[in-house]
C-alpha cells in the first residue's frame, strides 16, 4: 500500500514538474524573442541575444527543456513571419554544449576563508569562460555552414551584421565557407559572452523559484 501511494505521489509530482517546465520553457522562448527584438530593432545593437533564456533553462533544468525552448524560440518567428530556416541548429548546439560542460555554483560554507571563496569563484568563472569560447567558435562554424548551404538554394533577402566583415574577407580571396564562418566570429565573441554569463545568472533565480 505504501509503495503504491509513493508511486502515485511520484507520478503526480512528475506531471506537475512537466507542466511547470513546459510553462517556463514557453515563457523563456517568448522572452528570447522580445529581448532579441528590443536589442536589434529598438536599441539598434547588432547582437543576437535570442538565446539568453534558452541558456538559462539549459543551465537550470537540462537538455530536454533547453532544446524545447531553443526550437520554440526559432519556430515561432519562422511560423509567424520569417519563414523556415536551419539556424535553430546553432541554438541546439549551444544547449548541448551547456549541458555537457555546465559548471555548478560553488557551495562554500559560511565559515570558509576568503581564499577558498575566491578560488571557488575563480574556478566557476574560468569554466563559464571556457564554455563561452567554445560556444562562440562552434556556433560560428555551424552558422557559417548553414549560411553557405542555405544560400545555394535560397536567395538572401535581408541584411545581417556579419555582412560588414564579408567584403574585406572576400578581398583576401578566401572560400565562401571560410568567409561565412570567420565573419560570424566577431559578433559571437560579444553576444555569446552576454548569453552564457547572463544565462547562468538567470538560471540561479529559476532554480530558487522551482525549489
């Protein structure tokens, strides 16, 4: 009787958790879209900050909610106005990297020395910095590959900030694929830094809310 009761409670809690995570993922996707639109269309900053809350969900809850948030963030705008594209693969890659390498916040007791606290924070920041660099490089490569393949079949009808760097790179007689990859690196160096560190901070708040 006790086992059945415990199993029933577990099922109820699991169902409740699924509902909460789904609601959080949908909210995160909407916030991604709003933040990206605000930064690019209102502030006129050429940064792609459409995965800050995807990163936060991934840090806090893992791969499945992270991928769900990433896909939802991309497919809502595609469905509404911009048409389908494969750049959501960049967001999924970011989720996979976060879940594979995510550091945990240091749990130092209140009586720990300042040296131990400083060492723990330094280790955390170092791991986040490594994750940020890997995301910036990997997403530049995947985005460049997608760009190269996509525009073999579909003519681009919009201007992107990475186009600023392409003219100079083409003057060096580099292959199109190399140009598409390298031109993304300067932007990703900036926006992935914001996304990884801001996403980690937001995730700590999400973890407190859902405890």
